[in-house]
C-alpha cells in the first residue's frame, strides 16, 4: 500500500492480522501553527515508536525541527530526532532508553516547544483509529473513541471506551466501555471535506450488535454506534477510488450526561489500510 494513505511518508502495510495500532493524541499549537499528532504502536524503553505530525492550521514556514520524549522536569528519556517535510506532515521515530512512565511527547517548531500526553497503553481494539475524547468545559481527557471506516462501502463503526490506564485491560483489548444513552446521536465533521458531516446512531434498541455479532447494549446505555445504519444518509463520498485511498480529518462530537464531548481533528483512513492487500 502506498505510504501516502496515512500521510506519514512511511509504509503502513502490516503483517496480516496485526491491524491498526494508531492512537490520535490530539493537537498542539506551537510556532504559529496547529498540528494534529498521532502515534503508531506503544511507547516503551528499548522500542521504537513513530509519531505522526500534520499541520492543520498555520503558515508553511512553521516546520517541526525535532521531537523527543521528556519527563516533567525536562529530562529527556529519548534523544531528539528530526524528520523530513512531506507536504505539511512529518514522522518522528523515537527510541527511549529509559522508563517512559512520567514522560510526554515534545515537539519543537522554531524556538518554541510544546508537550502532549502520549496516552500510555491505550490502543485500538477493533482495527479502527483510536482518538482521545475531551470534556468541552475543561479540555480534559474523558475517554476514547475508536472510529473504523470500511473503505469498500463508506460505513463507519464507533466504539467508546473509558479513560482507563490499566495496561492489562488494553493488552487484552478489553478496556472498560464508555456507556452513554442509547438515544444519543454522535456527530462527525470532516474539516478536509467542507460541508460534509455524518450522524451515527445505534444499530437497534435491543442488542445493538457490532459487525462481529457482539452485543453492546447495557441497559439503556451503549458504547457502540454506526453510520449509515437504517438512515437515508449517503456514505458514497467516504469511498475512495480504492478501498484504501480515502483520507481526511475527522472531529467527533456528542453530548452525554449533560456534558459536551469532542475530539481534536485527527487523520482518518479506512481500516483496510492496515492489512496487506491479498
């Protein structure tokens, strides 16, 4: 698969069965521009992790010059690395030698630096892209949303998880569900596609099963939503020329328990991108 599909300038073809390991961490504003940041794979001492950086607002002169991991006191646990410009997106491969428990991702643009939590242990569980959910009133993390785009049909599946930091739960792909009212309508806007929005609803009000047949209804609440479902919304614009070619930025929003919840803009591609073509 061409590396452009995710925009990091590297190959996103994985061994069959591995699936997506991308976590959209959020956005940083630094050096006069705003960048959306994601990571591929877990962060651990002795391992390499790739961070994707893409400019979504700002001047073309705002070019990231380095990235690394550092503790709150500024101590670097991974040496600064550089990257090449790939049309307003970059990828930085960091290789920490020391424990990373308290560290954060650091991005340098010009003379400025900014940090972002890399959400240790969190990972996708259903071959989608995992994004951080935030409380609009505080800007604080309040959970995760995993969005899965089926490139052959334009269908979307959304799984919601609580903000668990339990490493064993994520390792077993069993994080706690984030249950919200089953009547909730989840909105997704696509800043890269002006005027394009979708609404996600439950599949049904009884079991609300995912495509694997697992039920997601927990009383009057659920952690699973789909598009287009039984609605008359048209998914054709989410289908690329091939099942792996669609690409855009997504922003998820919904209201739960009187709280407005959202994600920062993140790069969205079909789940087919994360498997070798047969």
